[in-house]
């Protein structure tokens, strides 16, 4: 299997990925060099997320310290918008309502999550919990995510994430919900709990582990260094995390994201986000909270994987095996290469 093409199933979505380990031997003539990192200052007078500055629509940020949440000035979802839905099978439409917020991780313009002090990362985790508790009263789905780096389309280097809440289940969540519920009804146990147990009994794909959490490159990973973060306890929703689990998560995040940065000595770009049981779901037994980290980098700070051609038209494909990727991440130090980080 480690030398021959094969397909692996993503049991969370029901989709397959083509793995071609024999291709990692092919020559590479592209650039291997890391681009010069831009030097950022701790405060940028032109940044719309820095404390005290005015945002694009003229509103002023308070002189905040630590994390800061505000309603997105250009939201993708709007509250209380209803219109009549079309009955046409060919032109289906659904009215949606929701709310979008931006979460600045810190007042510091120049420090990313792994570079922040541990208590600042803990505060970010606490805010995620608070936001889920509040928004879950009104909306069935809350998507917490971070787009990091220009490569992922992030518009501003000031460390920030987003929270979108809506009255519908988006595609990715609907697929997971279906897979998790089907598994639960046929096995009477949660799919990710069973998956976690088997990953724990074999070290091949484990990247990091602590008292409450596990990080693996999943069996079905698509992105070269994709990881999945799972709580060891059966926690269906973010709002159910104990204070100890929240603190351990902050510690784990800092370590995992540091390992990523150290892999190519660069501020590692990624999209990261949390999935958990939809609010008021009757299938809490089937769900287990988890985060996906999807980083695009493949060989160096500038050589990324593209999801094009075969991926767009047929199915996802990877060369590096998940086991090799986990090994590479395990070899990286837990101390950030950037001395400014703590
Ligand atoms: P990225 O995480 O993709 O960079 O997006 C930043 C968000 O910040 C984006 O959704 C919002 C944009 O709408 N934003 C504001 O709400 N106010 C601003 O002044 C600029 C950007
Ligand atoms: Zn800033």
C-alpha cells in the first residue's frame, strides 16, 4: 500500500481519495526556497483590525486588549431575511438568514495563534465556546473558521478568524451529519470515537496527543499536511467542553500550529474550522466535536498543492501518504523558529 496507487475512503463524507505514493519519487525542478517573510509591526495604523483604528465602513475599533469580536461589516448572511421559495425542480432556491462575526485573536498585529502567549490562545478558545452558546440559541449551524495567509485568500495579516451562523446545514456539514448518523444507527457508537480508538492503538498517523485531545493526519486526508483534532471524551458540541478541556485545547493548538510553522520555516497558511453537532440536534450521540486543518503547502513555503484538473473533474488525489506527512510533522520542534514567539 505504501508504494502502490490506491483509494482511501473518507468515512466522514463518504467520498474517496486517490493516493499515489509512487509519485513522490518524481523529480521536482520548481523553487524550493522560502520567500522572505514580511516584517510586521505590533501595531499598523492602516490596519482595519488594529485597536483604535477605523474599519472600511467607518466604524471605530475600541482600544481593545486580547481578543475582540465584532459583526462583519460586509456579512455573507443577513438576519431576518425571508422571501418566497421557488417550487421549480430545476431552479431551486432557499431563503436563508444568519449572522457573520469577525474575531481578532489579539491586539497584536504581528503575532499569529502559535506565537501568542498561552493565556491569549486560551481566551480565543473561551470566546469560541461563548459564541457557540449564544448563537446556538438562534441558529442551527455555527461555523467557526480561520483563513490564514494570502495563499488562502486572507485579506489582512492581523490574526483573526470568523464566525458565521445560519438557519441551514451547509453542504460539508450535511454530508458529515448523514455519515455520522448512519454509522451511529448501525453500530450504536460514534464514528469518530471508534476512529479515535483505532488511531490511538497505532501511532502511524498521530501528530500530537495530550490528556484530553488527539491530532492525527486522517487516513483519508486530501491536503498534504491536513490534520484532524479530536477530543478523547465524547463531546458532541463545542459548548460542552470543560474548562480543563478548553485549556488543554489551547495548549495543543499552540503546539500543532508551531510544528506547522517549523515545517517550512514559514508562517504556515491554512483554513481551519470546527464541526460539531447542529444546535438542538436529536443526534448528539452520533456527533463528536472536531477541527479540520487544511493547509495548502506541499514542498516548501512557496510550493503548494493545487486542487485542479483530476481533482476538479474526478476526485481528490495525493502523493505523500498521510503516514509520511504525520512523520514529517512529528519531527518538527514544538519551539517556534521565530524567536519573537513565546
Ligand atoms: P478574511 O478572514 O478572509 O481576511 O476576511 C476578513 C473579514 O473581515 C471579511 O469577511 C471583514 C470582511 O468582510 N471586514 C470587516 O468586517 N470590516 C472591515 O473594515 C474590513 C473587513
Ligand atoms: Zn492590525
